[in-house]
């Protein structure tokens, strides 16, 4: 996927049709001003799902935990560089207003400018591969989050059931069900809906995680922390601000149907929460909430 994307980008740059004036004379790098940057920052945060897959799949890898920061940074910077090159290559072929009206910019630009058709074909192949890898990221991360929540008694134990391949089968089926429901409910705009709703959820999770880290630092200063965060509490505060930014920017891109879908998800989440509360009252020991501590690090074999 990466190699094909770079081939397409290089072809665009050397096609003889690429001109920086298509960027500079059409509003520059930020034709929609601060609002465009604000929304793009929020919505495109989910394009870096690789860094989120790292912690959710850490128990399934034998990569040293102390070096996981390398994987996370790679998942952030490699896509950032690739996206910049590809988007810059497309942006110089036509004014942004024209490109924004295209449903599939790369093959449409190839056809319009008379670039060899094979470039359009491999661009489509790269796009399909990109869709599959993104879907894999959504699917595996979501299923493992459900599995992990069940381990901590936040969800029913059924989510911990594994098939013969060691995969969380119930969690996978639940993710499949909601994915199909979402596609059917949102019609032809399902990609936009999924991205916007997922970004809102991601922003909430980022905010809560940063807030939780701050609270734990205050409540348990005695805990031995094997990793030190650059900037200390300031970095967590910045993370909370970015989380709010992502939520607001994504909400601005969400159509009416998306708000309805989001409300349905919130209602289902509330129902699950109330269900688990009833389980805890009925079986207080079996469903007692588990809080992980530094001692649990020693129980995981990396």
C-alpha cells in the first residue's frame, strides 16, 4: 500500500501537469482557514489508528514493552509523512475546489489529465488496501477493548469467550453487528458517519484517559511508575484539550443522522452499564470492579 501510494505520488509530481499554483493561487495550503484546519485535525486523528492498536494488542505480541514507544511513534509519523506526500501530489494537479467535488480524486485526475490508466488502477488498489487496513484497525481494536473490559468486570464475561484460534468470538460478532447496523442506518454516507462518530468517541476516550492519569497521580503518588511522561502533568492537560478539540471538530462534521446514531450508541452503552450494576448487586464478588495497579505489570509476560 505504501509503495503503491508513493509510485502514484511520484507519477503525479513528474507528469508535467503538477503545478504549485494550483495550491498557492487557490487559497494556499489552508483554503478554508482556521475552521478547515480545526475540523481536519479532529477528523483525521482517526487515520492514525495504528498507535491505538499498539496498547490494545500488546498482550498478543512479543515486542519488548520498554520499546513500544518506537512502534507508537512510527504509527504516528510514517502515515503523517505518507499522507502529506500523497495529498500534496494530488493538490498540485487541480484547484482544491475541483478536487473536493470528486468522489475518487486520484483515478478521476488520471482520466482528466491523460495520465496512463494503469496509475489510476493501482491508485484504486492502494485505496482498497488502505480501507482493509483501516477496517482491521477498527475491528481488532474494538473487539479487544470489549474483551479487556470484560476482564475488568466492566462488561459481561461472555465477551471473554475465545474461539479455537484464540480470538474473542463474541466481541468480534458484536463489532460485526454494529458495523452492519451502522452501514445500513447511514446509507451511502456511511464512511463519513463512521469517521465522525468514531472520532467523537476517540476524543472522549483521550480526554478520560488523560484525566484518569492525572487523578491516579494525585491519589497514588506512591506507585512506582516505570515510564516517565515528558512534561509531566502539563502533557496530560494538553491531551485533554486536544480531546475536546477532536470532539468539537468531529461534531461539526456530523450530519443529523449521525447524531441519531451516536444517541443510539450512548443509550446502548448506558443500558450495558445499568446491566452490569445489577449484576454487581446480585453477584458482588463475581463482578467486583478490578483496578489495575503497577503490580499487575509483573503478571504479563511480554
